[in-house]
């Protein structure tokens, strides 16, 4: 996620991170590192995303969709909020 800060995000707002990496462990590690370095950020549980179709595998930080699943490319999605 590089040099990302929550300065441009208002408290209570949500942002998403989408990566095309097909390794869920890499993506989880990326989000975990961001959360460790950004104390005012928190994840939005994947099971609570409004309107999200029932595809992909949820984990502690987001949802992994594998290539070909539901006709989609492989992506990892995470929703974050500023506390």
C-alpha cells in the first residue's frame, strides 16, 4: 500500500484496497502491516459489506476472489475505515 495515510479520509468514512495479487497471504500481510502502522485505521468485516455478492473467501481483513471464480479475474478486496 506504499505511502498511504488516513489524512484525506474523514473519521467514519471507508476506503477500499483492491489488489490483483493472487496470493491471499501476501494481501493479508499487506493489510496487516498497514493497520500496524496506521493506528486510526480498522478493517470493515467482509461479511458486513452492503450489496456484496456471495463470492470469494472472507478472511480477517478482506475477501479473496480467485481467477475464474464467478467469471472474474483474481482480486483481493479489503475495506478500511478511519476511527
